[in-house]
C-alpha cells in the first residue's frame, strides 16, 4: 500500500490510528508520502526527536519531499545514500527524505520526486538576524502583524532547487525516457498554479521547470501540496493538504 498526504508542518496528529485506521493493515514495506513541508526537522530540539521517534514507531514507512518550510541547515547534515533507484537521506530508519530530481521504484511503480517551492507568505521579505537593527525590525514587523521571515530561522534559500538539482532531474527523466507512473512535488506546474488562488500565486523558476516536466513527461497522476487545499485539477493533478489518500 502507498498513501499520500499534504503538508504536515511538524504536526503528525493525522497519523494517529483514529484518523488513519488503514495503518492496521500496513507494514514497514508500505509507505505514506508527505508532499512537502514535512517540518519534522525544525529546531533540532527535543520535540523534533520525539516526533521523529514517534514516526519511526508507526507500522508504515514515512517518505517525504522537501517543501519551503524545512530547516535545510539540519536536513543537510544527514548523509545521502541510494535507495530504490534514487538518492535519499535517512532521518530515521523508516523516515526518509526523497531528494530532488530522483526516480524511485516503489512496489513496482515509478515515482519522480522534485521537492521545493518559493515561499509566498513573506510580503515584508527576509530579515538578517545578524543585522545591527534586527531586534528593532523584528519587533516592529510583529507589532504590525505582517508576514516576514528570518534567514536560517524561518527561511532558507535552499527552498528552491539549485542548478545541479535541475540538471540531475533532467538527466534522470531522460534516463527513463520521460515516462513515470507518479510525480510527487511540493508546488505545481505554472499552468496548474494559474488555476489556484484566483491568480494569487506567481510563477517562478521551479513552477516553470515543472511546467516543462508536465509537457514532456508521460505520467498517471501528479500529487502535490503547498497550497493548503484538497482538490483535483485537470483530472490528474491531486492537491493535498490534510487529506490522506491511497495511491497504490
């Protein structure tokens, strides 16, 4: 069994048995895929470890792609290894980050993964915590009640893929002749973005790249998160938030 859900942001209550009874039939050979904004690595404190240990105790294996709400400083400390045809970082034995631009084979199906997204809730930009007037800026913006981020505390430039990750993604899709069963991302291709939020979401280099993937790749379904809703667009694009669905 392979299931999927949307952003968790470090809150994994939905995986409690009363909300996800299907897990009674699952083993560690079955998977729950989180479509970005995993958030299980956030501040490196005890709560992170408790959450990760609890996820490891579940009867299934947790897989996730990166979103934009991830602490990439912490994530990058984990070694990279090969698993089921692609590159991963193993956070716990059965809590696994599916890295960008990879093609995995799971239970006889192929999955292309491309995490990342541009943050869209930061109208006042990113503050530098080492700036002399940081505390003043921070307190002023908090009093104003506006959205902003702090570099390396609530925002990381690695939220968008690097040139090397785009190149690896293109090479891996070329290797499988641009044909996979499923695509797992955090954000959506530009043409799908246009259907969301009444035009409130902008295109960026990643959504444009995903549009390239959409046009060139044969696939059955594309699952993604990021936009905090549950709906199906154009028959094959499945936007997930708190909903949990069975994929295979």
